[in-house]
């Protein structure tokens, strides 16, 4: 991982390591940033700066101050094309465009995916955007820490980045999964399976953990082979659903990690001659516009994607204009949308 050098040769990483704090904290101290930096921590960082003779590169600091009235969009799991056509990403983008337009900002879509700081970092050093909004970065990616190390204003959608001093906006995934579990139990289901999404995304674990915990709270145990994994784009969902439904004692309900997975489940049911919801209930997550013509109409958990995009944009613009923005996970409540794909089981 490359280190951003100062005029003296020391790097912001050196200062962070010496003072035992994050690079975000060092950046906040250098820029007289937020009140949340404790006085003793600030003193420790300043002492490290003096000891290492660290002086932020004058040219880079000048670029930081230059305003372009532009925010950048960088996606983690989606390609640049997917950000436009994928229903989840485009729903967020719709909110971003609306929020940016209202605030008088342009939007720059970075088309090259992030690999790591060493390979991808140079693209962002020219400050073509005043700040970067990241969408669903993988949990093992250095995308957010890398952008922070470049002293860019950053806000994330669906990421756990509070330790880096970065605010995040997301639907309340745990609550959404709880709504799904509570509803299926209320219908009388006891054999309930879950096909989760991408293992490297934050939302996947949150939904799975909450769903299983809620069912256990109702006295419903989930067998290990009733938990399957596919991809949020639907890949693997057909095969996983078919494997579940071919079991001697198959589930009477399946909670899909998102609507894309749910559609794969419905296709598998169709091809196996299994009626929905008479023989198995199916519930998704997202309420994307792509499910409008699915038969039967899909019960799902609605997340307000445009609202997430607007809130994330507002937070990013606020962060661009002031360092004093709390690093907080902002969660927006989901809603259970009941349609024709769920019903009480014929047998428990």
C-alpha cells in the first residue's frame, strides 16, 4: 500500500502509526477537524507530527481546498454499467442525482472499479470531485480507508466504516429481516429456509443473522442445510432453491436475500412444478421495479433507495463543507409489502 508522503518524507500513515490512531483522526487534526477528537488524542497526534517532522504536501493541500462542486460515485460490488441499469444501484443513484441537483452539485461516475489503494488511488489524487460517495464496498476492500488516506471527504452507502471516521447510510437490514421472519411465523410456517446474498457484503450477514435470531426467538430452529448462499444479482439462486425444494422434507417458506434471488427461487418452483404460495411461500428484500410483472406478485421488504441516496448525498456535501460531521451509521426503516407469493402452509 503506497504511503502519501509529506514535504519532509514522512507520511500520514507514519503519523497514524506513531500516535496509535486512524489516518482519519490524523487528517481531522491536521485540518483542525471535528470536536469529537479528544484533546489528549489531538495532543498525541501533534506530538507525532512534530517528532516525525511531518508537513502535509503543500500542493496536495491546495488541491483539497479547490472546489469543483462535484461529487464522485464509486461502486464496490457493481460495475459502472450496473450502477445505471441495476435496480438497486440505479435507485440509489436517482436519489443522489436529485440531492446533488438541489444542492447545485454535479455528479461524476467513476467507471473504473476499485482494486486497491496502490493500483486505484492515483485516479483520485487529482481531486476531480470534492468528495466520494461509495456504494456497497466489499468488507475486505481497502476502498474507504484508501480514500480517507488521500484526505478526501467520504460517505458510504451500506458499509461499516465508523472506525475510519466515515458516516454511512443504509436501510435497517436487521429490522427488515426481522419483519420477514415475524410475518412468516405469523402465517404458521415452521420449516423456513434462507438464501443469502454475497458473503463479502455487510447487508448479507446482517439480514441472515437477524432472520435466524428472530426465528429462534419464536422457537423455530433453522437447520444448517436450510441456509444457502447465492449472489444478489441472482446467480446461483435457482440452483440453491432447487436443492432446497428437492429435499425429502423441504421448507414451506423461503426468505430470499433480495428480490433478484427471490426471482431465481420462483423460476425453480415453476420448473419443478411447485406452486407458490400453495406449496411454498417466497419473500424477497428490496421491492425493486423489476418485480412488477413477476407471477405471483412478490411479497418483499421495501427499502427506500432514493431516500438513501438523497441522505447520503446530503451527508457528503455537509462533510465537504465542514469537518465537523459525526461519523454515524444512519439507518432508514424498511417496510413489509405483502403480496401474493406468501400464504399459510398447508402442513406445518
